[in-house]
């Protein structure tokens, strides 16, 4: 019998093998470095259909990141309204939201929120992404307390494949290619395939080999690696793990993806400049 060649079928089979061994506690990333994460919080609605921002807060506290990108942290329709208690998050975890000022009540930009623990924000760019759906990217230059400067793009790509390709092109043009500042893209890519028509293929062509895929969706039985952390420097993403705790399996339809950034590879690297690529149009 010939082997199954469908990428989805292979993902399902791999999921059955891996999920049969799921521990009750999340396996953390290992080593020294900057702990980062990306988490689609699904507007704080868990797999049980219950709106519960406290569960999202507790998952963030479990992860204990230095930097975390959240998606769907605001309501989507009408006036965007933030769904999390940012003051509580800051008081109990030390994480501060990058100020966006998109509207009086929103926490982020098109639902994208970036929280960081130590450092200073040097520049903030709010980008509208192409496509039929309202999508955006929040791009922030952060000077870390260890002397390293990093450009972080918090993104949530669209549901339509052609739109994701356009959005990937826009983000790549915005950040520049490998010769530009050290950059990390974190978010829900809504894509798991790596074929020629994939948005992920575009990131790979621009930034080099992608870090390994980790299935993060759906939370109850992860099959698809929709969430990604991508860097434009070899070795910067040193370790990856899905935060697969019992609480995380209930709090959202996605599991958080965590990574360890080895910032030692950036010693002597250029800091982000005063502006982004000319493609930004800011």
C-alpha cells in the first residue's frame, strides 16, 4: 500500500501519535534566553463556550513570558473593546502592553496586543494588511534591558489563502529581508501547509528555514500548526514548545506557542533604525 501523501492526513496521524501521550502539565522551553510566546485567546471564549478572561490571565501567568503576542484580545465588530484586565496583568506579572491608542476602548490593533516585561519601546507601527477581512500587524521596536534591540511583529493573518499570501508579502516588505534589523514575527498565521501557495513559504524564502512546526489547534486535540514564531536570524529561535496545560486546553481554541530566543546571536548586530522599510507607507 502506498503511503498517505495528504498533508492534512499526515497531520492527523501525527496528532494521534502525539496526543495519546499528552501530560497534564505543560513542558516548558529549556535554556537561557528571552522567553516569548504567541497566543490566540479567542476573545476569551473557551472550548466550553464560556467567556472567562480570568482563565486567559492564568494561562499567561503559567507561561511567565518576557514577551507575548496575543490575538483576538479585542472585540471584532462595532467599536473594538479590550477584553483583558491589563492593569491586573501588569500588577501580577510585570507585563506591560505596548500602547497602541487605536481607539479609546481597544487594547490592541485589530485584536493584536503585545505585552513585554523589561525594556523600552522605541517605535510603534500599526499596519493594515491587505485582504477582504479587517486584519492588521502591530510592529514594535523594543530596546531590551540586556542591551539588545529587537523588532517584533505581532500578526494575525486572514482566513483566505490568497489574502494570506498578500499579507505575508506586505509584512516581508515592511520588515525588510535578512540584512535588516533583527526581527521576530509572532502570531496566528491561519496556515499550516508549506507548499508553493503557502504564506509560510514566502516567509521561508525571505528569512531562511522556519523553526519546527508545533501543532497548536484545536486546543482539545492539536492537529494543525497555525501559530508560528519566525525570526530573520539563524539560531535566534533556540527552542519551541506548545504550552499544553490542562487550563490552556480549556481557555481558548488555540494553545499558546512558546519559544526561547537566544539573544547572544545578536551581539554586535545592528539595532532597528528609526523607520521601517519604505513598504510601510507610514
